C-alpha cells in the first residue's frame, strides 16, 4: 500500500476513470481491517455483460467481505452496517446515481433527497467508509439531456463528498494519487 495513503481515514473517496484500479485499491485497503468487512455493491444485473462483471467482482472479493447488494437505498443501509462492520466499502457512487435516475425519473429533483440523505449519513458515520466513484466529466459534453444530468449530478455529488472526506484519492493507470488528506 502506498505510504501516502492514510489507512486510518474515517471517510475516503477514491475517484478516477473506469478501469483505473479504484476497486482493487479499495479492496486491498479494506482487507487490512479485521472481519467483518462490509461491501456495498450498487450494480444491478440488467444484462449478460453486467452479470459477468458482477460475478467477476464477487470472485475477486471472495469470502473476505459481507456483500450487500443495494442499488437504491444506500443511506438506509449504511447506518445499519456502521456498528457491525470494521469498514464499509461502497462500489460505486456512479452506478448508484444512474440507478436513482432510472428509478425516480430523469431529472435532478427526483433524486435530490437520496443524495442529501447520503451526505447526512456520511457525516455521522463512526465506521470508516471508502466510497468509489468514476470521474465522468473528463470527456466530451454529452449530446443529450439525460447524459448531461447524470454527469452533472455525479460530479456534484463527488465534490460534496470530497469536501467532507478526510481523504480523496485519484487513481490513474493503477497508481493512487492522494489529492487530499496526506498523513
């Protein structure tokens, strides 16, 4: 583990592009905590390719984590795990936002409350939490309103979490760059 990473941070955001090593870093870090460790997966099995991804992630984690599949009610689950887990890993915020938009409507107002609830829960968490999110705004401006809404909400959510986080790590090609909270 990179010595620049504060393994004792209470709230950490790991962000970066897809396939940059975010999950691998988070899992290796969480394994340094004693069992039980909680892994909250937000992905939904909606097609064969996603089903294979989910299966691959489950195999990679093995039995080292208690896995909870929660695509929508993240702020309801986090407090329940706080007292019973040594660490909570949430993978990932980006899929969670996508799930909310699909479930509650394709506008900002439809998901405002769950976003606010998550921020409130994170502020009060006593158990260390690692949150993973994709940086989706580094590419071109999307050509449709839904994609722009998704990008904007994801970016703003990660900004809010980064403000309150003890540590923010940007993953680039498998290399962690601590951008906030060096020990």
